[in-house]
C-alpha cells in the first residue's frame, strides 16, 4: 500500500486539461520529487493530495482510504504543507504563524514552545525572529518560518511546493539534511 495513491486522476478547468489520467503512488519513507515544466501540473498534483484541488475524475487515496472532501481537517493535520510564497498570515507574528496548527490541535503551551524553539533553531531562525511579523523578514526567513509551520505537528506527509526556492545554499543544505533524517524509519517508535 502506498501512503499516497492517484488512480486515473484528471483535472480540467473549463476546457483546459491540467491532469489527464494520472496514476501514481508515493512510497512510504521516501522522498519523491515531482518535476516538469512550468504549467505541467506539478502544483495541481501536490494541492490534490491535501484536498485543495478536487479532481474532475479519478480517486486519490491517503493511507488506503479515499480522500474525504467533506471532512478534510483530520487529513490535513497529517500533512505538512509548505509553498513557495510561504502562506504566512500577515497579522500574526512568526511564533504565532509557526505554532498556529498546534494551538488549533490543543497542544499544551509547553509542547508548543518546545517544538517551536526546536524548529526555529533547526532552520536558523533566532528567537527574536519569533516576535517579528512576516513583512519584517527577508524572503528566505519567511520561507524558513513556513517550513517550521509545515513541520510543527510532525506530520506523516510533507508536501513541499518549491519550498526551498528562496533559501540560501547553506540553509537549503541543512534543511535538506534534516528532511532526510526525518524520513528515515525510527525503530524506537
């Protein structure tokens, strides 16, 4: 069984076909890259995984079950999603942006603070960054905050849509390494 499986998925908007009969499976504990030209449907595939885009036909299964478009919240809590534009809320400071999902998921204040601090350290964001608002950060710093938010709940699936684009080479390498460590099976769990 694949954690993510597309079965003959098509997506059209008006008369334009974006995806046509896509069948694929993403293996567990593997990093999979979806590559192609601009406009080839890469982002549509990624958005379909968490229900942001509903296929015109076909099925998407997550963990062996059909994606339930009427009840997406439990599914989305199992998915870390980071996009190129960061998707940070401008009215929340960086700490609030990173920890938002944990608060909505009723994590304790102590759990939230510990996890947020760890993620910020891993992505080279200082605690002072946590008090700033998105507009006060560089594009790369915003991108790192978005990655922190995607990792906050330690999700089973990470969807990264050009999430490393605005990062400097050193930070990109460190975060890539961390993602490789995260995807390794943990025999203690």
